[in-house]
C-alpha cells in the first residue's frame, strides 16, 4: 500500500484513567512525535482518553477525519481495565485468533523469569483477526496494525520501553515505506543566558528576511532557549545559509549548534580534551551529578560527587573549615570557593563545581552561589532562584553546568 499524499498527518491517542488524573505523566506521545518529525510526518493532535469504550471509539472516529495515521498507546495489559483490544475488535468488526509466535514468546518470557503464568497472560496471545501483529520483544503485549480506507491505525502497549521498541523496530520503517511525505529539514541552536523575549528582539530583522519555506520556532526551558529552523522542500544549502546567520547573531549565548542537552555537550567537551570533573552540591541534592551521569560513558570524565547538605557534612565530610562558615555563612562566595577546592582535591579531578543556596522563599533573597575550581584558578557566580523548589533546582543545575562549560573552555584556551 502506497498512499500518495501531499502531506501525511498523524494523531496520537493515549489511553488510561491514570493519565487523566495526573497519576502518570504522558511521555509516550512526546517520544512518538520526536520520532515521526524527522521522517516528515507531523502530529496533528495528541489527546488522552480514559479507560472507557465509548470515549475510545469517539476519539478514534474524530481523529480519522483529519489524520492518515492514528497511533494508540495503552490498554493492552492483562487486567480488566485494559480494554483497548476488545474495543478495537468491535470497531473493526473482528474476532480474536491466537497468534502462535506471540504465545511462544509469552511462555518463554515467563519461563526465563521463573514466574507463574496466568490465563490472563496467555490471553495476550489472542489478537484481532484483521490486524497485522507487531512483535514485542520487550514485553508480552504485541502491537497491532490495522489498515482501512488508506489509513493506518496502530495500537501499542503503554509501557514506554515496549512502545519504543515496537516503534523503532517495526513502525517507522513501515510508515516510511508506505507514506509519501515532504522533505523536512531541521537545524537547532541551543542558547543560555538570555530569555526568550530578549532573543526575539535581537532576531526581529533576521525573522523578517526568512523565506516562507523556513520557519523559526522558540523552544524555551528554564535558563535554556532552543531556536529551531525548519525548512520544507527546500535545498539544504539555503537553510544552512540562514542557520549560519542565526549563529552569528547569537554567538555570545550559544551552547551548541545541534539539538543536544547541556550535560551531553559538557561530556563531549571533557572527553575531547581528556579532562575530569567532580561536584559538591548542597541545595540541588545531587541533581547535577544525576544529569552528568545520565550520559552514557560519563565514567570517563566524572570522578564523583558529594552532597554535603547539612553544615555538619560540609565540615566533617567535605572538610570546609568551620571558620569559613561561621564568618561568611553557609550560603556565601567564600564557602562555595572552599567547597569546590576541597571537592577537586578529594576526587583528584581537573575541575570541580560546587553549589550552595536557598531554593525556597523564606526570610532571605533566594540566592544561590556557584563555585568553580581548577588547579590554577577559581570562579564564583551568584544567581537568584525566583521560582518554586522544583523549577529552581533545574535553574541552578542549568546555570551551574553552563558556567562549568564556559570555565573549562576558558581554561583550555588559556593553556593552548
């Protein structure tokens, strides 16, 4: 089946009461959209419905009016609230048949884990007769693909790793082979140091010169703004010319000219220059170290971290002097300088980062001090954390990681 369409659209329907009450955050639809975008299939809508037959049927019918592809996640488990499969049987007027390959996989799955298998587990091998089975190596619920009137409806498990396996292994290649899509090109610039409105002011003249085939999107996070240029059916060289102009305008706040996270960029810098880091973080409670170690291969450059959350641990574990804390306070330039120095010495790293401050509004100004240390120099910076505790943690982590990146670049430049 080859569908000749000028533009193919997809709708994503996520199923589950837990999504509607906020017990589970829907990360599936965002991940799916990220996979579809590079192959030229934009998402028309992302909607969530509960475990209710009529709501699922209504959502499916509505989305078929506007989209050529419907991807459904959730409701394929073995329990009574997992109703997606029987609803799809009703929608496509299909009975269930046993799939021998799925049954064999389910039995092997439980046997390898030495776990008892219930009749409800065996029932997951029963699939609608009219569907194409999408094998699920990561779990027991297979994906299902239905074709009707030039449209494709794909039902996937809601468990993220299982859904991602089926999308990556089966779905993307199928969609690319069976749907004609326009050529989309994306280039992304990651910046830090200026807010979205200030950047927009700097780019007014730039935006005015963009041809209609190129769109500029602002993607703000806390202390990070991504700028994405998207071109449709245009020569890549034309997009590159405009992207180069964008980089020139924002060169002073640019982190990287690719859609990469700050911790990944920092890791690349350290690997490239064979340098190591360590961290001592008080107010952020280990979130900076977590960000650093989320990158595969970070053991090559991350020596370790300490979370000296209390005054006692700063003195007894990190060995910051009592006199420094007594004279200047636990949240001070002098304290973070000593924290970073002691951290670097303990871990024998090339660079060290420290943070100490207030992430919640009390009887202070929500100030946070960031300290950086190398064998030859040191640097501190004070920032104000104006949000709630969760957002302030992200703010401080982003500010600290970017300051560390700039500190390392400056040190490397000075030594070359």
